[in-house]
């Protein structure tokens, strides 16, 4: 019997994940991306790429930061 891909991933994932530390890193990335985007007025490629970076950061927030925020509100 062949093992499902999701089960393989679960076995590889660490048992303890420091979501607070990961969330802090996401916030650092977000702040840096915002700063780059503000600085990119006369640099169209930088403006586009920093906007993409902000979009990717938003996906990270949806994946992790929202969970961390909900957990902290419950405690």
C-alpha cells in the first residue's frame, strides 16, 4: 500500500513549531517590503516587485499570523 503525500509531509514536519518566532519574521519582512515600496516611486520595477512581495507576505500572514493572533486573543 502506497503512502499518501500528505502523510509523508506530516512525518517530515517537526513536532514543535515556534509560530511566534515565525510570525515575528513575517512582520519583519512585511515592514521591509512596505519601506521598499514607499521608496520605489521613481523605480517602476522595484514598485511592482515590492508590491508582489507584499502580496506574498499577506499569504504568509493568512497562513500563520492570523492563527497566532487568534491564539493570543484566546489566552
